[in-house]
């Protein structure tokens, strides 16, 4: 039953996206039409004046087209275009945590170098939480990057010493300790 509900949800999301894009395309077409009509009216104004003709109600056509299309285009730009164009690596906590969970120290350092996210002092998006994630994923390299960056920002983290995850020598993540080694974890 779960597969059907996922398919229905994806169908509804696709239909909503199709409707939104259709409305935006229609608004863009209305904007272009209003601009072309305004240019034609402006170019023929002298000839119309010489013939003694007036636009009367026709002047409302580009005004109505602009009044309908401009709010839709502004909404689309503010809600969709601006966030997509300003999204960059390192501006959210999830970027940092994903770099750690993928065991990618270069991506983690790139997030810190972007300097786009301000870590709170405490809480689930703090440097301490990021260090805990690195330790939970047994990633010494990422943990040392987090601790180095914390020291650079003047933040004291508990266990601020040599980064050791408590693994026996010769064993890495997912490996069993060798015989005769102490189990000091």
C-alpha cells in the first residue's frame, strides 16, 4: 500500500509543479504581449493623432496585462529563482553534517572556508553537535577539522585535546580489534 501512496504523492507534486510552471509561462507571455502592445501604441501615436483617433479603452489592455503578470513574475522570482541562485555550499548545517557523514574532509573544509553559516553556541546546529557527528561516524580527520575551526573561532569544545576516537590500534571503522589488544573504548 505504501508504494501506491508514494506514486499518488509524486503525481500530485508533478501536477502542482506543472500548474505553477504553466501559470508562470502564461504570466511571462502576458508580460511580453503587454510590452509589444505598448510599443506598438507608442509608435503609432503620431499617426493616430494626425487622423484624430484615440485609443480610448484599448489603453487598458497593456495595463491589465501588466497588472496580472507582474505580481506572478515577482512571486516566482522571490520564491524560486532567488533562493536557487543564492544557495551555496556551507550555508546550512546540513552541508557540514553531510560532509562528515560522507567522510569527505575536503568538502567539510570547503564549507568552513565559505564562512556562510554562523554556528550557534549550543544546540543541534552547534560546533559541538558537529564534533559529536564526526565522533559518531568515527572520522578522525573531520573531527580534527571541526576542533581546529572551533579553536580559530574561540569556541571551547569538550574533549578539546588530541583527536582520538578510542579505537584500538590497527582497527578502523567496521574492523574487529586484533587479538590481544585492549578494549579501551
